[in-house]
């Protein structure tokens, strides 16, 4: 079980983790929470998540230019407005009524069956607030159960082990920013005996991106063997996603095929981040040859060809890697990735890939990913060239 799933299950106590005794009472659960959870860290992380969720990038940029006093006032107002707009109309009205009762509520007195009755309105405001929170929590739990199923299905669709190809060391990895992601790492064997390696990135994240990713994966597996020419493969994939894709959704794709026993590699880059090629003479970038898939009709694609010497390495990545941020808001960036590659020459693909991931994790600290992170490493084996 991966650490993210384990921590989530420990937090909500809904599903017991294998080998873990589930507490039998609420008091034991609360006591265990006090031992395991850092309230200060949780509060700080929660504030950052609220800030990023309810304020878009334009608003955050505007806030950074304000003074401290004005910033606190404006951000509070924008957060309240954003919260209200995301609620359904009935819940929005209930929340406003509850806030009015809590802030302005007073006692009222009336007669009922010859008795004088005094009612304090403030507790009713808190009860209304609790009612709205309970409804929102119910929706979240139902959605989480559905997303967990989608997460399991997505994991089943992704390959578990890299393919074996004589003379090559291959490794791939993907980490969604949320429970499900829109990045694709996949392997396939073509009719010509080549091994195909794909890294795709669907615009956006979450369930919508995951559905389009599954569409891209199924289409690629279905048509790759029928299109040995990668230019025609790109055109076919683009035509399918234009016809059957979602509005305002597109996918970038880096697809490479290697020849077992040799150093020949051919590739297609449909709008993806330029992969890095670590040669003995230096590090090169493989730029995109055309637009992303599903964006425009009748797009032409171009096949690239390389010949790697033993010890040379190709690294493809999604923008979730280079756009990973540290607590100061700095991005990991392509330059740090280039520097990391310079220290990883001739290492096995998995060892090199995990070394890159460790550097990214150390750089991020306690920050969470804002976008899905994926990485593919191809090493031409055979010793130092």
C-alpha cells in the first residue's frame, strides 16, 4: 500500500489499514489523532489550500501587490464570496441565515399555552451551520467513494512493470496531484518488434482529465501497431481526440519507440515539454514538432530520430515535475532537472529516476503538488561510451 493511501485511511478511520487495530471508541480515535496529527501543520496547510482553491491566479497576483492591512481585509472578503458562490442556492441561504442568527441573534419571548417562552436565537444559528456542514460532508464522502473506485480503475489501467528491451533500461513513474490524475505513462510492443514508451499529459487534472487520459491510452494501444509511421500515428490520434474528445480539453504526448539490441530511437512530440537527452557531449532538448492532440483539426506531425550511445539517457517529464514549488513559491524548473541529469550518467533508469524524484521531494518540503507529476527514463545500456 502506498503512503498516500495509508495516511488517508488512517486519517478518516473508515477502512482499517492492514495490520492496524481499529479503535473501538470515539475517545480512542480522538486520543490517537492528538498523538499522530500536527494541528499547527494541518492548520497552516489548510489555510494554503483554501487560499489557492478560492482565489485564482489573477487574484493572488493582485493580492501580492497590496499592503498587509488591505490584503487581510480583501482576502477575507474574496474567500467568503468564493465560499458562498460554490454552495448550492438553498445551502447558501441557510448559511447566510445561520451567520445572521449567530452575529445578530437575540432572545425572543412569546406566550404559548398561557406560558411565557424565551428562546435564544444564537444556538439555532449554530445548528443551521452544523446542518449545512453535515450536508456538505455527506456530498464529499459520496464523491470520495466514487473517486476511490475511479482511482482503482485508473491504477489497473496503468502498467505495473516496465518492459524488457535488450540493450535498454526503461523506467516510468506517475504521481497524481489528486486522487486521480490526467498523466499517462504506458508501454506497448509494436508489430515490428519495437518497444513503445508513452508519456501523456491531459490539460487540467482530476476526474475529467483522468477520463480523457483513459481515452488516449485506449486509442494509442489500438492504433499504434497499425501505424509504423509516427507522423501518421500522430494524425490518427489527433483525429480521434478532436472527434471524440471533451470541449476545451487536449493532451500533449511524447511517444518513443526503441529498437531492442540497438541504439536507434524514434519519437513523436505532440506539444509536450521538451524531453532532455543526456549525451556524453552535453544535454540537449527535444522540442515539440506540432500542436497537442485534440486541439486543432488537420494537424501535421513530424517523426524525430536519434541514435543513442551506451550510457546516454533520455528523460521525459510532465510539467508537474518542473512546476513543483517549494514553500517560498519557487518552481523546481528545467535548470535544476538539467543539473540533476549531469550527476546521473550511466545509472540504471530506475535509480536515476528515483534520484530525480528525491530531489524534487526535498525541494518541495511540505508543499503539495499542484499538478500531476510523471517521469520516464530511457537509458542506452552497454557501459561508458
